[in-house]
């Protein structure tokens, strides 16, 4: 018998996006981080923080932070749970609701961590294909397929495709699911609408958000989820006792409280997203309409996505290429600053696609 459980022995781990050394020369457009700094108060609190407080454990039930989230989302403190990033909340959900014989349903392509967590949990993962020809839309029979799921995860806006499924379909999926339905809204702040209201009125719905993208705090590791008190109290039993550090809690309060910084940051990203999408369309790329802080594109023939990814990296720009069937013809490009996107476009214009996708630089 091996040291590991059989399912761990046989699985591959999640592959996070490349994190090149800090201060390097690469323009980093590969992991959907925010190119702008977090709210100024985050730096201020960090500078004035009394390090001796770190002797103590943090608040295990994040009371002060929950109060701020409650003010923003209109849910009670007993309807909020906070995680060490939303990845932590996903782990809690898988551990709470799935096991062998209790299946997870997800759509594909989507955030690949979902199916990796299912393998760790040793539960069935039903991956339901989105319809690429119709802009990665939900298939007509999705409600039937997910009815018997113990946990359904819907990513909206979806990653890496960038689209938002219609709100009435989200409502109908949650209602059709006999288990718990989780809506991963990591990118919702960049979208025209969100699922806050429709999840509020549904007892089996969990809505999940993160500060990693729209609040420029990927390094902090802070996500939160909203659900009915019975769901939250069950997940509280599953979480690590002190899963959110003291610094993370105070800095998150600061970031969430600065609404004008948040709005200004968002409007810059949305403007640059439109510029990036238009510029790549004009160069013959197939550009999927995005409701997120990234854009999924297919380079024009004879370019090959993987070769263009390598050529761009050599020229100083890191974008995301997934070596996964059906997704390997695309690149996912994070919306950076205007200057970063201009540099990306300059490099694309310099790299000449040969018949084999050879770089001429
Ligand atoms: C769809 C989606 N959900 C969740 C996450 C995880 O976010 P966090 O940094 O809060 O763990 C990501 C990160 O890229 C993501 O793309």
C-alpha cells in the first residue's frame, strides 16, 4: 500500500499561473491580478500596525470584518464566512458537501481548481461542456444534468472565457439543484450585473467573492461567502480554526471601506478592457466579449496560441496559455495598465507569424 490515499497518488495537483521573480522585466498579464495598487489606507494601516499584536490569535469568526461585509452586501453576520482567499472557501465547500457518492457538478472550461478539489475529496466530478460556438453558453440540458449534484459550482463571469451567463439561467440552475449551489463571483465587480439578489432569496445558494481581483489584494488572500445561516454554521465547523490572519482582517476592512478608490480602479480597468478587445479584434484575433478583468482570444491563422505565448514571453510579456484540450488554441490576457497593454500590442505587431508560427524577431 502506498503512503498516500489512492486518489492522491493518481491525481495531478492544481497548476497555478507562473509567478516570475518580483522586480523582473516581464509585463505580467497571466493571473488576472489588478495592475493598480490597493486603497491607500491599506499601506497606512500596514505602516502603523503594532507588530506586538501578532502574539495573539486572530478573531476566529472575523466579527469586525463581517460587519463591513454586511454593510456592503446587506446580509447578516450569521450569513457570512471569510476565507484565506476564495480558494479556501472552495476547499471548505468541497469538504462540507461532497464525498464518494455525493457528486460535484461544474461547467467546462472553467476554473480548473474545482475538479482538482473533487479529486482530493474523492468525489465524482461531472464536467458539463459549455457551447463554444455560442460564446461558451450553458447547454440546454444543464438543469437536468445538475439536478442530483450535492454541490454545483457556477463561475460567473466564467473564467477563462470571460462571459456572464444570463441571470435567469443562474436562478433556474440553483432552483433545479437538489444540493447546494455555489456561485463563484471572483470577477463580478467587472461585470454589468451580479447574483447578489438572486442568491439572497435562495436557501441552497452560496455567493462567493474575493478581494484578489477588484481590490488589488491577491497577495493578502481574502475571500468571503454569503449564504443562509444554516449553511454558514455548517461551513464554520469545517474551516480551520484561525483561517484568516489578523493582518488580512484589518487590511480587508480598509480596502472594502474605500469606495471611491474601488470605483476609480474599476473604471480604469473597464476602459482598458475595451481598448484591448478592440485592438486585438482589429488585428484579426477572435475576441470573446469579456465581463471580467481578462480577455480570452484566439490568434488569427497561421499563429498558434502556444507559440505566440512563447514569443511574447521572450519579448517580455507573460500571458496565460492552457495546455488543455479545447482550450489550447486560446490565450487569456489580463487587463493591465494602458502602458502595459500598449507594450503587449507593440510586441504582437513585431512578432510575425510564419506558416509554423515561427517568430521573426
Ligand atoms: C474563478 C476563480 N475563482 C476563485 C479564484 C481564487 O481566488 P482567490 O485569490 O480569492 O483564492 C480565482 C483565481 O484566479 C478564480 O479565477
